[in-house]
C-alpha cells in the first residue's frame, strides 16, 4: 500500500509534503506531485503538511478521485531515472 496524491494538488505543487517525507519518494511531474508506490514506506508523514488536503492512503482515496490511484502507480512503471522532488 502507498499514499496517493489526488486532484487538489494539480497546478498547486506546494511541496510541503516533500519536506516531510523521510524517504524522498515524492516526485514532481507536469501538473502535480506523485508518490512512488515502491519507495513509499507508508508512514503518512506527508499527509498533514499538505495545504490542499490532496494526500490519502490508497485505501481511503475518495471515490471521486479513485482514478488518481492508477495515475500515481502507472506513472512510475518502467521509469528508473527519475529524481525525487527534493533533489
């Protein structure tokens, strides 16, 4: 399981969650931030700092944003040369 960044992050990308993440598993993409599902340690440190309440545990993503689960997970498939947002 992992945490998922959903629609409220689009075009905001505040990055407060990035600073809170102890394992650098948050990446900046075109319109939002995404959490790498294989790097996330499921600690939840990113949730409270998010100013737009966009981050949910995968099991708790609201129905209206369920498509962001696939968006977050599928983005990282086959990509190994990405740099975390912090770096």
